[in-house]
C-alpha cells in the first residue's frame, strides 16, 4: 500500500474542491442568471474538458506550463519554480480538468431558482449578499454537493492529465491512480489490487457522505 | 398586534419611455386608497408595479411616495428595492420554499432582535388567520394559504406602499372570493396606498376605489369604477373595459335642436352635444342598463325616448337573465343588453324577430375623438 500516493491523491482532491468551489459558484451563478453575448462560447469552453481525451488536455497543459510560455513563465517569476512535474502543476491541471464538474451542477441548480425569489428577498429588505447567503445558497445546496462529489471523485481517478503534466514523482505528483498503474507495470498485481480497493472505498465513502448530506432536506419545492 | 405606519403617504407615478416596453403612465394613489391598474395582457401593468418596487428602471419619469423621491430619471436617482420599503405580493407569491411560513414572514422583519421578530411574525400570521400553520413549508400549504403568507410577509415590513400583482389569479373561485373579502376588510386597518394589478374587471370594480385603465403602456383614464364604466373617456377606454355598445354617429341639427345622427335615426342626447361642432363624427357608448325594450302591443315607460327598430341577433339564456344582442341595417355593430328571462319569454323574443327599443338619452355618452381606423381593425 502506497500511503504517500494516497496522501497526494487526497491532498490534490481536497485542494481542487476547495479552490473550485468559489469559482464554480461565481461562474455557475453568473451563467444561470445573466444573459450576455458569447455565453454559448463561454459554456462550450467550460465543457471542453468533458469531451477532450485526458491525454490531449494533459498534452496542451504540459505545453503551456513550460517556463518559456506565458503561463509557465509567469508562475516561474512569481514562485521561482516551474509547473511541470510539481504538485502545483497537477493541481492547476486538475482545476482545469474539473471545471465542468464544478460549474455545471451549480449552474443547473441556480437555473431552477426563480428570479422572483431574489426580488422577493430584496423587497423584504435583504441585501444582495444576504439574499445570496440566506435564500439562494440553501436552494442550490444540492447542486453544490453534487459539484463537490463529482470533482472529488473525478480528481481521485484522474490519470491521463496527471501523468502528462506531473509524471510520477514520489510524494509530489504520483497519485494513487498512477501508483496502481506503476504496480501493474511491475507485475505487482496484489499491491495494485489493495490500492484499487482503497480507491474504490474512498470514492464510495465520499459519494455516500455527500449524497447523505444533500438528501437531508425537510422541505420540498412547491 | 403589529401596527402599520400612520404616516400619510401619497404615491405618485409619472413614467415615460418608448422602448423596449413602451410606457406613458401618469397616476397617483392616496394613502388608504386602493387603485387598480387594469388592462389587457401586455398593457404594462406588471412593469409599472415593478418600477414602483424598484425592480425595473424606466428611461424617464419620476416616482414619489410621501414626499420622498424614489425614482427621478432627471437626477439619476433610483432607490434600491430595499430602501423603498414596499410590500409586494407576487403573482405566484414567490415564497421561499426552504423556509416555513413563519420563516418567510421573519425575513421581512430582519432588523429586529430574534425574539421580537418571532413574536411579530406570529402576530402577522394570526392576522391573516394562519397561526396554526406557522411551521409548514410553502409546499405543504394550499394556494390560498400561500397567498396569505405572501400578504403577511409583504405587510410585516411596515411598508409605505402595498403592491399586489394579480394576487387572486392562482386560486380557485371560492378561495378567491374569500381572499377578496379579507383584503377588503384588511384595507380598513391600513392607511397606505394599495396598488392592485389585475386583468379581471369585476375584481377591480369590486375592490378598487379607483381604476386606472392602461393600454400599450399608456394610462388612458383614471376614476371610480362606476364613472369609468358609464363614462369612458374614449372608445379605446371603453374597449379595454369590455364595453359592448360602442357606436359612431354625427352631430346634426334638426328643428333647431342638436341631435346625434345614427343611421336613419336622430337621437336625443342629454349631455355633451352642444359642445360639439355640427358635422363632427363622434363615438358614443350606451350602458346596457339604459336600453329599454318596448312591450309588444302595449306602450311602456320611455317609449317616446329615442325609439329604434332592430332585429334580435342572439339570445343567450344565462339562468334568470337573458343576454340579448340586436342587429341593425345601417351598421355591423350590435347593441347588447340583458333582461329577465321571463320578460324575454313574455315578449316572445326570438332570433330574427323585429323589436323596438328606446335608447335613454341620459345614458348616451359621447366621446369626442373619432376612433383611429387602425384601432377599429385591431378590435374587430
């Protein structure tokens, strides 16, 4: 059992969820509540990682993370190290790859909140922030839970993108999914089996916990 | 028991814009008055209500309430909905589905300390007779109960204006009658302007002190329902108010007296003819109550007043009342009125039969302006 790889995987999944949550809330709400030119293009760009082969996405990310590119160069100037083959690199890649999983459920949830609920809240004296926290958030809660569950589970299982951007550096970029592949390559099927079972268990627990949370609603929509 | 502000606050609204939703409205509502905005769908009723609430910002105009400017396009002033303090009951009530009835009302009492909020919200629920259902979520309430929660939530804020957007359209008829009666009773306790948007003319006439007739975003006429129904300012108003007996005639002189020429007849009119120039084409309206059917073979009251011959086009028996429409040779328009069904039987009224009726001179209402031809096409 490669505990280091499990810890890299869990850290990656947790950070991805944490960082994507505000992004998903902002993008999902904006896309659901406003109309603007170029919205279909915006939605298509967000959905792109869903349909792209992970190795292709990983390839382009790897290319754009090089120190002689704008993204990689900027990162190098800011933090003094490159992005490829680092934890920061696979985290950034994971954020891009998981964007649709975080945005789409939240967007769908905001779309089901009638616009006049917001207006009713304003007319009742709630500020836009209070309206967001006390009226909108409780109503889109199931969408947020779905987004987190999908992002977490998908990050744990991500293989192609991580391998392309991060390789398999122990303690840095070797996630559990990659460790399993390495074990199989080394004919250690027993080790691979234990880790696979571990990944299965963690995935199942995550999904179970979040769906349990989402199901705890006492009200039904009128 | 929570009390509403006793400050007199007159609401006055003057808005204008050419698009995207054309508006040209000018009306006011006194404290304690119920003003109904009536008009067909698309006439801008809801848009005006939203503008008063601060949810819609028109291109130009001004909204004042109790001497305070809420909106002034000239000065680029527009208070937020939060600062206007309006109570708005939405057409579908817009209750917060995740909060209980009590929670919904408490939202509107936000600035108060929690214990006081709770007490006041309970008092408001009691006032709309929902005290036993405070812990129910909107999904567990009937349409009428939801409407009451929405009303309690709107009033709990101690609003300076109460706005009701088709508040009775989503409930069955029995509930509607009961809620209307409750609103009429509630009105005696609150001294703020109440603006009701409705497309139901009977409802508007029953509940409102004054109606404001809207068409295509324009406010055409405002006044007490009875005055508007009997004396619409124009043919357009008459059509919006679903008045049937709308005709056109010409001002003529006969034997030294002014008459209204209508086909072969020269009608006496009690009021308004003298002010019009000879030869003017005018629209005129006659309330159905001012049509008197002559009895066959026996003279009846008012027989000599504007007698005209017609034939019965349709007879529709609606229980004890029969709706009659009469056709004439000189016009395609028909004259409608109602008589008791037994009277229709006794007079032997039947489709195609010739009849004679009197058009009471005091009922004939002249409307100066000729109907523009495009309006005629639109409604024909």
